[in-house]
C-alpha cells in the first residue's frame, strides 16, 4: 500500500486561505487504510476549515467528495464530481497520495489543486498506526534472489551484493533502530535452504526500469485490445 501522512493543519489552512469554496476530496484506498485521507479524515478536515474561517469572520463553503480511488478515472463520473460538487468549487484540497493529487489537477486544469498529505512510501501495516517501507518500485524485482527481503528499500545504502560491513548485532549502521536488511536476507536464505544465493553476484544494475529513466507507464495491450473490441 501507499503510505502517507497528513500535513500540519496550519500548513493546510494557509494553503486554502485564499479560497472561499473548497472541495475536500478523500480517497477510499491506501490513504484510508493508513488513516490519513479517507472519508472520515475528509469530514474532519472540512469541519476544521469551516471553523478556522468562522473564527476569522470569513464565509467559506466546503464540499466533500469521497471516491473509491482518486487515481482512477473510473470513479470520476459520480454526481459528487459534478457542478454541485467538486466541479463547482474554486479549489480542490486533495487527501489522496501524490498520484491522486496530480490526477485531480489533470481533471480540473483551471482549478488550484492542493495536497493535504505528504506521500511517503510503499509499505505494510505492522500494527495499529504503524507502517514500514518495503518497496521503492524499482521496476525490476529481485526478491527471489534475496529471500523476499528488498535490498533497495530496506538496506540503508541499497546495497545489492551483501552487507556494507557496518552492521552490528543485526542492526543497520545508518540507523540502529532498524534491522540490517542484509542480516535479514542472510537469515531468510538460511531458513529456506538457499544460502548459495549469496555467492551469486548481482551484475551492475540497469536502472532504466526505475525512476531514473523518467516517469514510467504500464500498458496492458491485452486489456486495452479487449476493451476496444467490446466497444465496437
Ligand atoms: S527489488 Fe524493486 S520491485 Fe522488488 S521489492 Fe525491491 S524495490 Fe520493490
Ligand atoms: S548495515 Fe545493513 S542495512 Fe544498513 S547499510 Fe549496511 S548492509 Fe545496509
């Protein structure tokens, strides 16, 4: 899941202060699960914006919209996005991840679209209110070689061929509060009887599949071809 956290409320209020009709848009997916940008948070945000405006003697209209996903055009046809909803507002405050915010900006090119969240990482939920990073979306997954532990996202130096030598008692030298990824890789490979994997040298990596090659896209020709056939 994508993990995000809400920006400081003072920063959000400053960002929307110039607008008198604000659409607060939640997202029903990842940011709902990480309790940063779901319907409940959008309702709370709308109340805070109204209260802050009242305290300053300003009259502000606040609308809310709660799509299943803010990053998927499939969900933008509902009435809450029409003139009586988001389309009629003077600005959009998006509680989606960075992808959702940008998709909203594309959909409403004449409106200011303001992020209410800081998008942080791809991770997992380990406990109530506790998420950790697991993947950096490098575009060329090698987890089968590393016992299912990602050296890109979880090693402090993203080392590809073994530990840096600074690990101590299973902890990372960059941050002793986190486990050394290569210690975890060793332990996992040992457990599943694949320690020989450690002797396989990972060649210098082609990072063109990662972010370094610019924005990436993914198009399933089989799916788009099927849809085209059905439309005829
Ligand atoms: S190797 Fe790449 S794709 Fe696989 S988990 Fe790590 S960052 Fe994600
Ligand atoms: S101590 Fe382990 S996790 Fe930290 S940088 Fe070195 S190899 Fe990577």
